[in-house]
């Protein structure tokens, strides 16, 4: 049997046509911080970390990217992030924050008795969910 070193999950990388705008949206929404050196200026690659330094999300600049039209159009969501909060009160507070930060509401299932949630599009049009978990 081989002694195999397995890969370690590092971060999720999101392609986007405006890396700074999308990084700022998720920085504010999730309370993350920039990797040292990524705080200012234009960049084709930005990394957000937890305040204690663990990588979370990276943003890679691309020239074009078809915006997801899910759930009603021909372009699937391709990837989405699931975010959780502990209570329905927290869900409502984060719903208001997400909209204020530039998210667009796609679905409201906040009254679902089993799994209250909201589905949004981020500023690049990529879907993400916030739900009670």
C-alpha cells in the first residue's frame, strides 16, 4: 500500500468580470478580509480569508462570463454557495443585509417550515442561498 498524501481543500475560486466588485460583496457579506497585498488597486486575482487567515474565496478576473439565468433561463447556475444562519431572526437580518449589499432576490422560501431560505443572485449574477441550518 502506498503512503499517499491527499490534496487539501484550499478555497473556492469564482470567475468574474469584475473581481474587485464581487470580492467586496462577499467580503462584506461574510466578514472576510483580504489576503495581505490584495486590499487596494486593480487585480486579476483576489483572495479573501477568515480574520484568522484561513483561505475561503478567490476571485479570478475573466473577460466575459455568461450570467446565470437560473431558475428561469437557459444558463444554469453552474455553482452556488450555501450559507447558513442559526435562526429565522438571523435569516431575516441577513436577508436585509444581502439586499443592501447588492444581492438580487431570486426565490423566497423563508416560510418553509422545514428549511427556511432565500435564494439570491450576487452582483455577478451567480446564485447563492442563505438558510437556517
